[in-house]
C-alpha cells in the first residue's frame, strides 16, 4: 500500500467512526437525554431501549465488531501461514478501528444505563479501549520493519550512518557548520529524569533545539534549496534514530507490562459479554431472527 493509499485508508476508517458517533448521537439525543424514570413514555423507547429493534441491533453488531477485531488480529499475528496476508501494521490499524467502532455501538446499545454483571463487562471494555490508546502510543515508539516486525537494538543501530561521509558539501560548508552537523547526529546520552514522561519530553526538547541549531548554521552557507533540504532530511533522520535507540529498551519493557494490564481486561470483557449474550438468548430476546 502506497503512502497516499495508506493515508486514505486511515482517513476513511476515522471518518466512519466519527460519522457513526455523530449519527447515533443525533438519532437518539432526545431519548438518551431523558431521565431514566421517564424514558418508558418516550416516543422512541420501544426502538432505542437495549432490547429494542435498534438498540438490540447495536449491541449485536458492536459485539461482533469487537470479536472480529480481536480474533482476526490475534490469528494474523500468531499464524505463520498468514504472515504474507498483508502487513501486520495495517491489521493492527483495522483492529483498532473495529475495537473503537464496536464499543461505541455497545455504548449506545446500553442507552447509557448499565448495572450488575454487565457493568463489569462495560467498564472492562472501557479499560481495554483506554489501555489500547496507551498501547498504540508505546507501539509506535518501537522501531519496526516495513512488515511490522519489531526491530532489535542492534538492527536499529545498523540503520545509523556516518553523516560526515554522506554530506559532500565541504566546499560549500564552513568548518564550524560541518562540525555542528556531524555532532548533532552523534549518539548522545539522554537527559536523565526519574519520571519517564518528563525524560521523554526533555529529550524531545533537546532534539528540537539541536535541529533548530543545524537549520541556523545551514542558512549561513551558500547551499541550494535542494542541498539545504537534503541535509535537513538526513539530520532529522539521524536524530530520530538516536531518540529511538535511547528509548527502545524502555518502550519494549513498557509494552510487556502493558500486555499484563490489557489482556486480563479483554478476557473479562469477552467472558461476561458471552454470558450476557447467552442469558439474552435463554430469555427469548432474538432481535430480528
């Protein structure tokens, strides 16, 4: 998938989620905004209540989307026979899409009223959704191959280049500028802070200052626009690799701990969801079947 096609793919998925949320909110705003004691008398109660034709349908479709999103990604990730069936990164993005759209539908299925055992499943779903956002942030911090495979520290280090050998502009760069550029891309010791979040932002801030300094010294030299952009691109890439090397091990460890939190909530949600479906069927709620 080309970069443009990927952008369109993400834009379409995002648009579907946003439009679905807007449509459901618009359709049921009056009903959901009515206090629980008076909903029975609302004109749309029969349709929008959890057991209604529309509300029940949202629950079924939302649950199916979650199940499809969870199990297709797990199968694609663990099955060797499916390794060539699309890049794992795209499967993850589709997994996130389904597991965002599904919970939205389930939320409207509940008509914003949940209690008892189902409440445990609902809040587990919320925990899975929120932890998924955190997991996505951690995931994108870990360098990966084009197929989505996690790269090792040695593989990331091998991606670095000696920018001094690449930049063949010595006749156009003064010595000070050349040294600033070379030094900016060398592996540095990260700014230490006990708080990992603060450490991340401090290092990010330092990298921004370094990049601004490189831009400043380049402007003092007689470079063409193409050469200027080429050097900036190389420097930006090397600084990015340095940042990834700095946080690679930390992010890998965080990702392991994240699974410990994400997986149990997902299991609790799925188990109670299945119990809820079984009880619903036993009591004769068949939707349109």
